[in-house]
C-alpha cells in the first residue's frame, strides 16, 4: 500500500494535477506518525508512511488546505471520508481544490496498547469509502457494528450510576482542548470557550462541574453532525471515552428520526436541521426521561 | 542506607501517612499511573512514570488567589489562601525531581511566589531510581541520571527490598522517625544501578544530543523548519499540561454571583489568547506559538539559566501529543539547521 501511495502521490505532483499532498510523515518509531503536507517526490520517498498507526483523520486539515491556492491531494481512510463529506456539506471544504484518494484500512492499532486495535476500529461502522476521486486498495462494506453496546449499558444504568460514571470519567479532564481541536465537526472560527467576551471562556475547571459542562455542551453542538470518527477519544491524554457522549446522540437520532449517518452523503439535510411532519414531538424527551 | 523488605512497603507507607498526607504513583485503571493519596489498599504502581507530572503538587492546575466581596461601594478583599499542610510524595522519578529545580528557578527567585513557596516548603520528596526506562525516555540528553535522582531522599527497589537514603535534612528527619533498619550491604543497589545504566545506554533516544542553540539563537528563531514542524499542530494544550516544566499561568476572575474569586490556572502558549494584551496577541500564527514553546525550553531558558535546558526528557509529550509532534523531533530538525 505505502509504496503504491508514494508512487501515485509523486505522479500527481509531477504531472501538476496537485501541488501538495496531505498524508502521514514517519516519526521516531513506527507508531508516532504525524499528519504532514508533502510537496516534493524526494520527501515523499524518504518520509511518507502508511501503516497501522495512521489513525489521525486528515479531513479537518482540508478546511485550511483547500482554502489555499492550487489543488491538494489527500489520503482518506473509510471513516475519514464521512468527515470529509460532512465538512463539504457544511461548506467548510472547497471540494474543487481537493483530490481525494481513498485508501484501504484494516483498522488502526492503539498507540497505548500496540497489540490491540483502537476501540473505534474494533467496533468499525464502515469499511466503505463514501467519497473519493480514486481508490487505492479496496473499499469495503458498511458493517454491522457493535458500537452502541456501551451506550446501551449506560442507558441501562440508574441515573445515579450514570452520573457517577460520567463524573468519574470527566473529572480527569485537564481542559487541554485536544478533543475539540481535533474534531472535524468543531470548526467554529472562534469557539465560545475561547472567546473572552462570551462569559464562558475558561482555561481550566473553575468549579467542580465546569469541565463536565464543557463536554456536554460540545456534544450537543456536534450532535447530528458528528460522524463518529472517534478522534476525540483517540487524542484524549486522560483516556476519557468521549465518543460515548456522541454515540448516545447518534443512537437517539436513529431511534427518534430513523437511521441516519452523518457524512454518508453530501446533499441530504440532517434530521436535526430538517423539518418533517413525522418529527418526534418534544414531549418524547419527558417520556424517555421518565422511563 | 535504610532497607526494608518490599512485603513491608505498605506498613512503611502507613507509618508516613500517620503524620502527614502521602502520595504515591498508583495504577489508574486505564493502563497508566497517577499520584494518589495513600490509604490502605492503594498499591505502588510498576509504571515507569505517572501520566501527569509531579508539578501538580507545587503548581496545581488551578488555585484561588484572593476573593472579593462587593457591598455597595465597598470592596472587601479576602485572603482565601489555605496554609498548606505537610505532605510527602514518594516515587518521583529523576526527570520530575529535576523539573522542580526548573520551577524553583522561576517561582523562588525575586519576586518570590508565596503560593508556590508555601507548597514547596511543606512537601517532602522521596524520589525513586528508575530500573526500567521506556523508549520515550531521554533524560540523559540533559545530563540527568535516572539512577541517582535528587530529592529529600531517594529510594531504590532492588530484588525484594526497598533501599532508601536521605539527601537533605528534611529527608533525614523523616526517615529517622520511621524506625527502619539500616544496612551497609548495598551491593544489590549498585548491581541494579549498573544494570539500569546499561538499559539507558541502549534506549532508542540514548544518542540524542542537546546542542547549544543559544549561540545561534537567531538562526534557530528564523529556521525554515518551523513551518513544517508546526504545520499540523492542533493548537491544543496537551503537551504543555503534561509537561513537568511548563510553568505559564493565567489569572482570571470567576464571578460567583455574589462576589469574585480570583484564581490562576495553567495556561498554554499554544492557545489563541495566550499573553493577550489590549493590542492583541504578539503571536498570531500557530507557527509562532509553536516556536515559542520550543524556543523557551531550548534557547531562552538556557540563556537565562547558565545553560540549563527547560526540558527534562520525561517523554510525556512524545506519548500524549495527538499528532505525535514533540521536542525530540524539534531538536533533531533544529540541530541540523544550526550546525
């Protein structure tokens, strides 16, 4: 794979079809690859890498890269293509400035436990690329994933147990903002939590519930747009399973509005920004809350 | 040296904890370790180091500085500081102990930071020599000896015993009060040191050299490599928050609804409003923010502190950066351009 990808990228550069290639740069070890922009063939040959530690989703970098002059080629794994589509739907990526190359992915390994697949890969939702200009390797199928198992477990807890679970997890948050900054759904130019005029800007948990609210508000903000790419949990230095908050919203949307996968297509209006007469009534919240 | 059997380590911890709070690295149930207040049942972790650094003990992420109560036209200023109680931290590795020296040079030189000083004076540090350094370790690069950590006392775990020796009066006072047996037979300790030194020499980053960038500071500052290095930086604060030597903070007012709590909290040079002033921020691009972090550790700090680097090689940023960019990669790139 890696060899074919390097050859293809070099070809695209030399033909002038693209003037930059967004991929992964080899690190000090086999497992510390860094997202990087390549502009010449020698650099590609020497430093481009595609192995089982290329978990970083490159889609969000296209927000900036596609705004520059010329065309940028990008390598996208199946789950990255969902973020890619979603960002196009939100008019954040200039599609004409991007040459998307889908690459086969067999699951990425967990950097902290290198024998194991990452959680998001062990419960992979789709091996299918939903967007690309060309494909290297194979595109698979949408999978029958067990990704909602843990959400169900949480739903079956008493509210006290659930509160306890989330307080335990979120109390470790150090407000480094890695989850927000890596999230392809978080593309506000000025986040409310960074804006000193918002009244809610903070760099640290100022009271014991602050960081909990930060994550809850963020989950609400990306609800209906989160593709479940899992980057938030991958980057959390405290290993907080943040993706579970987003998955709860996805599961609820599926149950209340019918199966919906953000980023599957570019043109469809998501259920939370669309009105139909069959929409769930607000009262459903109370009913579910009491059950 | 004092010596006790490892099977008695919990009794040893209990004895310390009788008089003051004791913190030790314990497994966090998430595959890592964190400093935890010792109580019956809390076991010493085997991890090479804790995920969060030990700076939290002296420079916590948040702390209240002062409260204000407003009553009509009167403002009452309330000193909300709590006098720190004595505490002991056991198991601090050589890199983290060295980081205290770096924090000291910032907070204990005039004007002395009394909040920091208060904690520092009440804390006793028992370090623990490394015996199983990790691939991300590079303390040797900065002249730190992982087998001879500083602190008020230092401990070795060799064979089935814990050896411990006092290095300062504070450490000596603590150890002599615990009633542990002394021994002259320290062969096991020296055998372990020799073995660890071998491991340290074979680490993948053992050959990493700390070049003197201070003489070519402008070359370093203007080096074109910063563009590539900072290119995909997310601008999050992971590296700064896990770093034992990052010491920048912000001071903020929190409106409680019936008064103001003025607190300080860790800040990160990676953040958009870091050192924000009335005219804006002096570093607008991520390149400038990124460069600041590494120039501070590799150039500015050594320039002002007799060549001591502002990095201790603990390797936490190597493990935690979401895009796997880190100071080692920076040092290598920068080394090449300032040759």
